[in-house]
C-alpha cells in the first residue's frame, strides 16, 4: 500500500510540475501582452516604482514594482569611518549592516544625502500583477 501511495504521489508531483511550467509560460505571455501599455502608463505617470492601474478588456490590472535598494559596502564602511572621525555618531544614520533605511535617506538634509548617494544603487524588484474583474463589472 505504501508503494502505491508513493507512486501516486510521484505521479501527482510530476503533473503538478508540468502544470507549474504551463502557468509560468502563461504568466510570461500575460506580461508580454501588457508590457507596452504598462510601460506607457508608467511613463505618463512618471512612476518607475510603486503601483499603477490599468483597465484592459474589462479587467482592472494593478502592476506593482517594488524598489530594491543595495548599498555599496566598501563605500559605506568608508563613510561610517568618516562620520565617526568627524565626531558624529554614524549609527544615527546607518544600521551596523551598513545600509540606510529608505525613509531615513529620503529625510536627510541635502549635504548629508549627497555623501550617501554615491553608495546607493536602486534596482527594480520583480513586478507583480493583480487582476480584479469584479471591481470593473461592479459585482
């Protein structure tokens, strides 16, 4: 009985893997079908990151692109030392992991922000799409 159950499980896992590949392929097709419209909408709204909403064929589509922030660790180490050498506490700006929280970076005064900007790289995260047919149809 155990062998039969394990065989059934193996068969189901193989079927599931095949279905996942199909879902991935369809997701790629959906992304390609919407890419131009979403890119134009982002350009129009001046939004490289965050959420934008599009209605296509009666379906509300929300694309969200999160920010992925990376900090140059060598430059951050040097900046940490420079701030400390100047008599200020670099931990007021940085975590010991040597990164800066985005809300703190955004609120820095210009002179301080300029020093940090060279250490910072902003990359787009993986976009996500959400479909809400009911919101458009009023259901």
